[in-house]
C-alpha cells in the first residue's frame, strides 16, 4: 500500500491551483453525499432472528473506506469521521424521500461539473485518470487541505507539496 505522503502528493500534483482546490471543496463533498444517497437506497438484510434489522450498502462501504483512511493517517481519518457522520445522516434522511435517486443524480452531475471547471483552471487532468485509487484519495486530500488551512499538520504539508510540484514538473516535461 502506498503511503499517505505518496498518495497525497500524487493527488496534489494536479491540484496546485487554488481555484481548482476551491471548486473541489464544493464538488468532492457533493459527490460523496450523492454516492451515499444512492448506496443508502440498497438495503442489506441482517438475519438476527425476527428482528428484521437491515443495513444499507453505504454503511459497510464507508466503514471500509474509513478503515483505509485510518491505515493511511489517523488524524486525517478522524477528520473524515467528523465530516462523514453528518453527511451520512443527511444522505440517509434524503434516501428515504421519493425521487431520492434523481436528487442525488442532479447533485452528482453538478458536482462533477465543478470538478472539471477546477481542472480547466489547473490545466491538468483529474488524478483518477491515471490511477482510479485517486478517487478514494480525493476526500482524504480535501481533509488534508482543511487541516493545512487551520495551520495543522505542517510537517505533512511540507512533505507533500515539494513532491507534488516535482511530480507535476516531471509530467509536464513528458508532454
């Protein structure tokens, strides 16, 4: 498994422009929310006697993603938990509404438009084009950016930024 520094620097290499990062502060959470709505529409029955309990597909998927984040970096993972719990609750609430899937689709499309507008400013393709794992790193990166803006995890920021710039220069030299 690649380290948090390696993965964050790869993601940051195509997210150096502040306008791009700002569009991602809208797009990434909205995409996560829309995915949570869709995944909450799929119930998985639990067989526990006559209890009739069920979980949604969102629950095990996002628990698995959070475990992955904890393996990468504990403080950023705790930040993700703080973000994901209310997001999950709101997505679950909306998933109970009529037309929830359509609402999520509209949000999802608009969110991706924000993402691609950001990459227009960046003049670089999204990170997931070369590595699908970067789709999982996007939310993790956004949490890192929140920490950096708050003046936290300076050592991590000082590690990933020069690597990101180096990776970006190497990519542009190949063009």
